[in-house]
C-alpha cells in the first residue's frame, strides 16, 4: 500500500526552515523593541504614582471658613490648640542644629510655627495661607526676614531645589491631593532639605463624632457625616515613602481639652475655622439632633470636677507629627546586614557589654 503522507522536496524544507527562522528573528526583534520602550517609559516613583487623589473636601468652602474665622474679634480665644502645636513643631526644628537659609510655612494662618523662629535657626521664612486676614495678623520672630503669599496648599509651585525647610502645622488634613502636595514639596526642597508637619489624626473629636452619630440614629433613623474624615497614621508613612523621603519619623500626640458642654466644643471648632468642609456634609445640623448629641455627649463622657465645683466634657485632639528628609549622599546610611558586633540576644547583659566591649561572633540564626 502506498502511504498518504506527502514528502516535501528538499528545497521546500529549506524554504520552510528559512521562513521559520525569519519569524523567530522578527519576534525576537519585537521583544527587544518592547523592552527598550518599557525602559524608556519608566519614570521615577512618586506619591502620585502610588496613591490616587480624592476629591473629598470643598476647598472654596474651607477658604471661606478660614477667612470668616480670621475676622472674628474673639478669634484669639480659640487659638490655644494651634499655638501649642505650633510651639511643639518649632521646638522640633530647634533640635536640628542647622541654620536654614530659606524656609516655608504652609497653611501658616497666623504664623504659629514661625513666630518662634530666631535668625540663628531660620534666616528667611515665607508664610503661605488662603486667608489674607490671617497673614496680615501673622507674627514672625524678631530679625527673621518674612514674605507673605496667599496660596492654596494644593497649588503650591516653588522653584526646584529652592527651599531647605518646609513646615506646616494643622493645615494639610484639608488637602484633597495629598500625594501631589508631597511630590511638590519634595521637588521644591534642596537635597538634604527637611519637611516637617502636623495634621489632625483620625481620633480627633471622636467623642463628638460618636455623640452625633447616636443622636442622628435616634432622631432621624440614620447617620450623616457631620465631622470631616481625618488622615490615618499609616497613610502618612506610606505617602512619605512613596514621595521619596528618607530618615522618616512619624509619631502621635494626644491632647485632651475640657469644655463645659458639647455646645462649647462645637462653637470652638467653628471659631477655629475647622468646621466640616466635606462635599457630602449636610447643609445644616438639625436642632433636635444638636440637643440629643449634647445630652449623649454629657452622659457618655461628662465628669464632675470637684476642685472647680463644676462639670465638663473632654474633647480629644489626635496630632500626627511627621518628618522627612530629601535624599542626599551626605546622609547616614544603615550598615550592611551582618555587620553588627553585638547580638540582640545579649541585651539583658547590656551592663556587662558596656564595661567590656568585644566582638561577638554571629551565628547562622542571627544572619537570617
């Protein structure tokens, strides 16, 4: 029987091999071209490329709130928290043994950080805020050169490598595009420049938040966002890392301020310009809800103060402090893995180690 399989002529087989090789060469060329284009399109990692911005706050409403509070005759009575945090932030700047030539305070308000600076720590400071009235009343330390600019914290645009210190005290928690803001700050800082700021954390006014939620549920059968959302601690650390900051430090302070009633808490927040500015905020707070919230607040958190013969309620303010440096070759770097001379297992003998220092051989378990 004859086979049905056809045998290709020798020339046909050669032609088929030639075409196959050509196809392989073309695919190899395409792969190389794709790899080269990928390498060319690779961009430096930024906070904007890792985190997306969210349009949560009405920036126009927040600017109006700040300007309205700045024009109050009794504004000086509600500055205590901003003054305290401003002083603490300035004190951290003093810990850096360096004279900063060109500094910037974002969301400066009345210069709560800059008012403590002296020429031996900061030679020139630029105050930026959305409220002209706040800037007109801002205080700066004697002998320090000052410039005042009305700028939104979301739209800062300073020359690259032009600043060696940027500080901000209780202002950036209202920024929608925090990743973009951090990237702009990184760009404007000189190498080895410092970014130091504070924002309100998620536990701020938690007592008032809970009282309003319970009052809403009781009177209206649902809840509305009466208090704006605040930044979380882990997000700050992630943003600093994504923006490229080194030698980062993030820590938390908690301030507890006592007020006579919940009404005084709400009045102070409004007077400070810290009212709710979220797009989803209700247009007004129902009067029945206000009375119910005040009663719930006092019932859950109120305490008698015997030495003052009065009763009060606490208001918690969580402050997130953070610090980051723009990379520079002169900055200290961690030692290579395995270069340690003292094992962590011997920490209980720290007194003996200090008296007689010697090299300790690391085991394979220490190297893991």
